[in-house]
């Protein structure tokens, strides 16, 4: 960390900051410029709280030098992380497609969709049993019955299942049925939940919060990793901006940036990222071209009757066409699909 | 709701949408313009899912007519809501100031601060026992011990206590010590938590998420209200924007807007809203002038040693000066403080 | 347009609005719901000012039905617009790459870069002679001398030239040297400039403002088109968000969305869109995969000595590799490069 | 400036950066930490281009130490700037109110409004003769005729006039009629215009761009100041965010922050800042309480017939009430109005 003193900081101010830093077990390095004094801090391996220092007399601001994430960082773990889920390798040469309905609605709906996405080449079945909804009056998901239907679909199709868990105390229940635990965008900074999935024996798909920076996403991953679960998949799903034509603004640069900063696999959710089914295919192609390790796509046999997010769901035939169109893109970047 | 059809929508498209709406128990009203057909929907009291309709053939988009919140709406409850907590009336003529440290660190720290803010005229003591921290390596709060220290400070000073609760299963524990349960910005859409505090016998201070709209804040309040707890305080604490000089951008217009849309009391947190102690006084004055029912301000006897958010905390002497300067503003808008 | 009345609007309010609308030459269509009255307006072909109506007694808000752009709309002009500039067809089957330095610095620099990008397969030379700089103390470009150097590079390499024009009165000068006039992001709503390039006899490359919506970009195009210049190229170059790791957030969904809403060619600028040369290739691949008609990329022989935007410029060798890697992506979406 | 090298930067990388910096006339100061090497730069008074350095081998990023603005900075000019326009002192103890219609529409409209706002206590008449409009089909202002009407209103009422100028070549014409030249939000980074008003003999009211940071606003002021015009008024008028209920999000913290960073007077425009007349009074009170030196408010005798921005205009009676309600707030912060 570097401390930038105000133009008029006194000798006593500088000494006070230096003394405080040394008291915290760090070494200082004072550099007096013509207009400002800069204090460099040589750390002792433990993070310093910038705000404590920023409150001291004569301090203008502080600048962090080291990235705050460690276990999630590529500096710490230079090779790509990959792991296998029932034979599906995430983070390998194959681009993994997770597809299925936004919400599990009925046995017929989930089985019909599971068979259709499997036939089109999807590798994982997605579907929500517990649904975070803005309105208390909207459908909140089938709950445990939804988990049972997903498990039934896995038994019939062989596709591993990813589904969202919203509460720490429900992690054991969801983990009993699902192959991958999803932490949704609204819960990316629900630390009790991150702690709980960090102790679970299941891979975790961590969605970027719509209000969260890339650094915050990696810090959320750090929570999970630091509790002992190393199988974390990062998911870019769009951030909130001023643009009203799309539901969110999908941050395509996040894909190469996350791959550069971290060793964890990175997937993209073009369905939530755009909120419009007409845009899903183009954005899926972009994600694969940008280097994503996978995609998460909403498919529904009758989107106009879906109980949630119908506007962003593809029909099975359209999804099959998307899969066909993605294969040459995957090949163009040296991957399969 | 109104459905706007695409320019080229066919007769069959229009009939299909109308049939679907009628099947959902609503009445339609079709209006054919020169370029577009518009379908008005006369509802049956239950909310319709816009996305289901948006996915239908020939539909361009839908427009909601009614606000999605009911119990939180001033249309539903025209008079201001106010309630008393140990003699402190929230939502009345007096502007209520909640002050104290960001985090409870020690018995001495919390007692010293509690006495100081009480002497300066604060009405409620704030302090965090459970702290949401971006990094898993940062101080996470004293937990139950912190709750006990807050309760001790209440016993000594008579100030009611507000503190954050982060997990549904901790609501009973926190409610056993605190007078007001705080739902933090990161948890504004943690629906399990909203459900839990909605069933608690304590008033709830609900902070606006840093990337949440005013409508979403009111929908989060609706969750709490719909579970039976009618004592909800809304808190504007700044939203995330592109401006880097402040930690957040405090949305001052939210104060009159929330008062207009809702009957619930509205307070402002200028400490998180700016992230800089030098700005807290000016923004506090602005909040009271704009009509806020209260303020939530961080005060710490030694901010440069605070374990969190030191940069936005006032020293007690500065806080006392702020209180003195706020009184004429409160008087200028017909209130006391 | 639709007018949504407040819940308590009186009969007189509704009659007043209807009378005003009829006075403006439009027909009304009143629909009384249980909670609200809605007034539909059937227009006379001229746009109505929503704000006039919104100010009337009893009105809650208005909802526009028609898109405000006409000449830029695909509804108005269903086929893709394409045009040729010195044999380079923009908006055709070939993906067009515009490459060159951010700023023209010297004869050697621009000629060396022009030859290098031509050898790698670029189709158009870009370079700034007039530079918009945040600081009045930064290099502002070589001005007319820069234009002459660009023209010299065109003479040597045969590449058409695109360069920015910042003032209406300089349009004739820039048009005398350049093949394509660029309107920069900061000037997207400089209406005098839009008017001036709308009357020029040169194609215009219009960059999206960093805080402008897609609708505003199309309205800026509408200004140019409505002054008689039909050769407009839209350019997505990233929008401003809260994410600090990249200079801007490139809105990849804007590519398919603009192609759907408009007939105009759409290109992407990954250099400004990311601000980091390490991300340019991945985002370029994404743009082509998403359906962009072209790319605009900064190339500099010695980026570490560039007088502006060095951090986002590729060296020629890296650019050549990018071009090689883009070709299979272009082929995968049925295009050449 | 400080250069932060990558973890794996070689000895040669560090030497290369140091050599380059020395070649640019600066001195370096190298500090080797356990994980990173940091290079401090002691400048020679001229700004360095960060991006040049960031592109060098082994560099992770650079950190600016000095603020980029000089003439606009309070460090440079510790006392508040104030100046008189026809006896109206801007930046003094009195809060200055500029009021009038968004657009000048007719002689009657502007005279009626001017008399009304003067009677209510306004100090300056505002009104647009040249209007920046998103649509080429909207009313663009009366132009020179509008300027004449404003001058006529000044002659009748004695109120100085502020009006927008949108093009560099129109500065002399507008300056011939107006007392204060306004640079609008969309033109805050129109550098040719900033240059032109910097050479004019009239005070300039500079509006913050809706997409611009506080630092960029001060850099735009720096353009004007550096061309010799020292009479610049800064205006906060709301920034663009994700919140849809208001037209913009008024950044109230900008008021104390600008007063702290700069010596220039700061005013607030609550009409554009909110876009809703119902919110104008509350936000005006907040602005004065926060320390603003003035306000700019839209007033129209018949807002429902206004040709632009009717929804945010107050009627004269409401404006007079606002003025009455502002006086005790001004007094509470030690000012008059």
C-alpha cells in the first residue's frame, strides 16, 4: 500500500502515519516530492485496512498495490483449474453448455426440456427449484419437489444438474439432489451462503452480482475457496447499466480479464445477460469466441407459458440451431463443443 | 398492463395474445392504430407475468400500468406511517438520528461512543456486531459478544439499538438484543432474510441496495410487510455509479420520491453514501432539508484506529457540531431534532 | 403514445387531456380501468411532446409506442445498407478492419503503421489529426499537418482514411483529405457537428457516446440521415459503468440489437472499448462472432512511445496475429475478412 | 506518478522504465518490495502520459499522485472565487437563483416569466434560444430571435440573462446578448466550444456532463480558465444512472466536494437533475443546505403548453412558494437569498 499525503501535511502528520504503520508490524519508506510526501508500506503478509490510514491527519488517500484475492488469483495458481462432474470436464478443451428452464414447473416440462437439450448436445441440465423473485406475489419455485424432478430428469438423461441455493441452511438439501450448486447474482455477497457452499462437497457456480465489480466477484470466489471448496465456476451474466433496451449489459471483456486474473473456469449466461431470446445466439457466439469455458442458456418448450423469464428462453428447435452454429466458432478458437 | 404489438403483427398474433390473456382471467381491450395494434388488459387483481406475454408471437413489448408494490404504496395507505421504539418516534415531526460506530470493537469503544452521541442529542445507537466484509480475511464482527455490548450500552444510556442481521436463522438472536433489525444493502434482495425479519417482532431498517432501483427497494419492503411486519424504515445510502471520488452517489431525490410513493419513514445514511467524513455534514444537512425522517451516522472516538470504515466516521466533537448545525435546518422545514 | 392517469384523476382531468390532444390534431381513445384511466392517442404523423402532456393535471406518466427514429430504422428500410469507399464495401459480406495509430505523430510513424496494417490485411487506415483530450495540457493532434500525412499514407498504400472531425467549421477541411469522417464519442450529441457532417459528401463513422443509449445513438444517426447523408456507420466503443478494471464496458449485445433495429452497418472498437491491449484480440473475436460488420483497432509501432492511448494499442506483429485468428471466426459466421 | 511493476517483472524491465522516465526529464525512486517493485517518479512540472508508461514491458499499472487540474484547484487558489454580474455577486454570501423557461417561445412567454421570477426574488433570468434536442424533428429554439427576446426581458426587468451557446462560431453572437454563457451538459467535453468561451469576455456557466466525473468537470473548467477566462460557474445537474424514476440522479455530494477541490462557485440545477417538478423544491432545499452558491430552476407560466421540458417546470406561484421556503434554509447555513 502507498499513502499519499496532502500538499500541506506537516512533519508531524508524516511521522504519525509512519508510527501507526510500524505499530501494525509493517515497514515504511518515505519519499518526499516537491508537492507531496508519499509513504510506501512494505507489508508483513497480512492485509492492512486502508480506511484506518485514510482517516489520519494529513493523509489524502491510499493506493493498494496488491490484489486483495489470493486463492482465486492466477499469480497464486498459474495453471487453469479444471474438474470433472460425472464425466463432464469444466475448464477443459470442451466448451460446456448448461441448458434448461429458468424454473422447474412440472415433471413433463422438465423431462421434455432435458431430453431436448441433451439431444441438441447440452452437457448439463439447469433449472430452478428455489427462485429469487422481486415480488413476494410471484411464483417462488417448487422447492424440494423441484429438486426431485431435476434428479428424475438426471436419472433419465444422464445429464448432471445445476440449480440455485438461496439460503445457508438449505445447502445440505440442495446438495443431496444437485451436482452443481448455483449462487445467484443477488446472493453474490451473501457471505453466510458463500461460507456454507464453501464447506459443501459440490462444485459451485458463482454468478457475478449485477452491481459487482470483477474484483468483488473474485473476492466472493475467495470466500468459497478459503472455506475449502476449490471447485468454483465463475459466471458473467451481465451488469446493470443505464441502457434500457437490454435487461443487463453483458460485459464480454470480463471473459478474457477473468481468465487472465484467475485460474478458475469462466462461463457466460447470455439469457440473463440480454433478457431477450433474439439476442441469445449472437451473444453466445461472442462468448465462445472470447474464450468462455461454457454457457448457461434458458430453454423452455413453451416460453410463452413459462412462469418466469419467458422472454429470454429459447424453444428447443432454436436451441438446437444455436448449438449447430456454435460448433464452428468453438473450432475457430481451438475448442470442441 | 398494455401489450404493444410489432408493426407486422398478424390478425392471428393479436387473437393469440388476447386469448391467452382471457385464459389468465383478464379482460382485453384492442385498439388498432395506423402502425401498431395495442392491447389493453383489464386485470383481475392478480399480477400478470409480463415476460410470458412478451414471448408470444407478434408482441414487441409490454408496459406495466400499476406499480407492483401495494402494502408499501401511499395509494394503499395515504397517511404517513410512524411508530414508537422505546419512546423514540420514527416518522413523526422529530428528525431521528442514529449514531455510533460502524463495528462494535470493544466494551470501552461502544460505551464511550454511546455516551458521546447521547450527549450530542442522538436518539438511537447504531453499531455492527455481524459485519458483511468484501474480504474473507477482514474482521467479521464480534458476533453475539458484540450484541451483548450493544445491549450494555443501551442499559447505560437508554438509547435503543439498531444493528444488522445477515442470516435468517440469526434473526431470533439479534432480535433478543436489538430494538431495530437492520437489513444491509448487500442483503436487500436476500429474500429468505426479508421473510425472516417480516416475521420478527421488531422494526426493520431496510437499506437500499447499492445497485437497486427505488421500485426494487419498495418491493423489498413489500416482502417484509406481506409477512406481517408493518414497522419498516427505508434507508437511502447511496447507489453505485461511475463517479470515483465518492464511495457511492447519494440519491437525494430518493427522499422526496419515496415519501411521495410510500407511507413508510425514510432515513439517509450519509456516511456510507459518501464514504468521506468531510462530506458527512453537508450531506446530512441536505437530507434533512429534503425531508428525511432521520439520519444514520458513523461516529468513532478514534476513527484512525477503527477496524472498518474509519474514513467515513466522525469524531464525537465533530458529530456534536453536526447536531448543532442540523437543528436550524430541521426548524426551517418545520421539524425538531 | 399512451397517457396513464393517476388513480385519483377526476373526470375533468381526463377531459382536459383529451381536449389538449385533440387540439394538437390527434385522436383519443379512452379506456377506464378499475384503478386507472388510460388514454390512447392515435397520431397524425407528427411527434407529440410527452413532457407537455405529463405536466397536465391528473397525469401520472406517458408511454411512447413508436420508436423515435425513422430514417435509421429497419422498419423504414428493411434491407441492410452497404456502400463502397474506394472499392472497400462497408456493410457487405466482408468484415472490414480499420487500423492505425490513435494519433498521427510523424510521417515515419504513420507510414510505417499504414504499411504494416495493410500487409496484415486491414482495409482502412485510421489515425487522429485532431484529438479530443481531457486535459488542455495534453497533445491535441497535428491538425492539418496530420491530415496531410494521412493522405500521404493513403497515396502510398491505397488504404482509404478515416479520421475524426471535432468542429462543424472544420468539416470541409477534413473532408478534403479523409475518405470517412469520424464523429467521436464525446461529440455524439454535438448537434451542430451532426448537422455539418450530414451535409458533407463523405461517409460518416458515428461513435456511440460513452453514456448514451442505443436509442440516442440511432437518434444521432437520424440527425445525419435527415440532413441528406445516407452513408452512416454505427460504432459501439464501450459505455461507462462502475467497473474499474476496463476503461469502458463494451456492450456486445449492442451489435445484434443495432442490426435488428437499424439497417446501418455496425462496427466495434475494442481498443477504446477495453483500454487494454491484452483484451483487444478476445473482444475482436467476440465482435465478429456477434455479427459486426467491421472493427476499428489501434496499432502503433512503438506503443510505449505513443503520445496518446498507448496502453490500448497493439504492435504490428500482434495485429497481424489478430487478423490471422479472426479469419476462421469470420468464416464460422459466413463472412470473409 | 507511481509505477507498479508486475510480480514477475525482470531487472531489465525495471531499468527500461526508469530509463524512459529519466529520458522524459523526471527523476525516479525505486522501491523493491517482497512481491512487487514500485517506481516513484519525481516530476519536472509537466504532466506525464500514464499510458505510455503502462504499455512498457513488466508494468502492471500506474497511479497518478497529483490532481490533473491546476487553475481550477483550491490548492492553486485557496480563496473562493466570486465576481459580480450587473451587481449580482456569484460566489458570495447570497445564494443566487437563476430562473426562467427552458426554451424561449414567444415575447409574451418570456416577459411574463421574467416579471414573475423577478417578483419572487430571482436574480438572473434563464432561457434557451438555441436548444440541444435529441430528435432532429423537435423544436430547436428561436435562435437569434430568442436572444433578442431575452435581451428585451432584461431591459424590462433588470435581470441579467444566462443562455446556452452550442457552437464555437456562435459565441460572439450569444455574447452580444447574454450576460452569462451557458455550456450545456452534452457539450461539456466539446473542446472547441470550451476554447471559444475561454476567450470570450463573459462569465461561463459550465454544466456537468451527464456522463462525466467531477474530475472531468474540473478539467473542462481548466480548459476555459487556461484560455484566460476566470469567471467560471460550475453546475451540478444530475448524472446518468440505472434509476428510471428520475430523469437523472442529482449528485448532492458533488456540492461540498467541488467546494473542497476548487475555488469556483457551484450551483445546482434541480429541474434537469430530477426531471419532475414535484421534486424540484425538496432538491432545491437540499442543494442550499449542502452549500450551493446558487440554483437554476425552470419556470413556465403554462408548463403543459411548454415546447420542451414541461414536466420539470414550475408554475410562477409554485416558484414563489419555493423561494419563500428556501429563505430559512439559506439563513440556517449563514447565507441570504
